[in-house]
C-alpha cells in the first residue's frame, strides 16, 4: 500500500513514532482502534492511487493524524499516570513531529488555564506549564492554545507561550 501510494505521489498517514517502520517497509497496520482509523485513511489513498476516488490532501491527513496523536496522548497519559518523565517524552515527541510537519518553530497544543496566573495544564497529559504572553484575561478552566517551542524531558523544562 505504502509503495503504491508514495510511488503515485499520494501522501500516506503515519502515526507519530511509526515513521522509521514506514520508511523501512516493515510497517504493519494492526488491529488497535487508532491504527484502524489510519488503515481507513491508507485505504482511501490506495483507492485514489488506483483512480477509484479523489485523494485526501496532505493538510487533511496531517490534521487527522494530529487529532489521532491527541487521542493517543490521552491514552498514554492514562497509562502513565504516575510517570511524568514518560509524559514529557510523549509531549516532546509530539512537538518535534508537529514542528517537522508544519515547518514552524513551535507546536500548538491545547491547554486549560489554572487558577494560578500564567499557568495552564496541557490537555490529555495533565502537565502544568508556565506560560509567557497575554494571560491576564484567563480564567480558571478556559481552553487555551499553547505554543510549545521546547520540551526537555531530562531537565523537565517546557517553553510555552500564547
């Protein structure tokens, strides 16, 4: 599937963390619910390469994969409740991939403002971050878009702004 689609110049969906397997040709589309959705995207692209349907554009696939990554982060967070270093590694991996795809120097993640000034919690991971920028009008519970420019799991340093 991958070789046919990429040979036709059609973008293929790849979950964050599976890029090396995809490039090596060892990628397998399994039975986990998140991978089933990626399978559907891949089948749609295969159908397009065979001329049976129009292909999904790269932006649509990128947005879908981003949403899957958000869901995946929530699943990982629930599995790793007690281990903040794994949560930071998941956030770092997500941000690196997002910056690579978008070409921006930051990744945008959703957060929720806390009752502390200039602080938010990253949705799905429960990581608290200090945020630079215009946060004066925030109220506890407000949904906010955070620009994450750096995540260092070793030092537990996260650079966030709005």
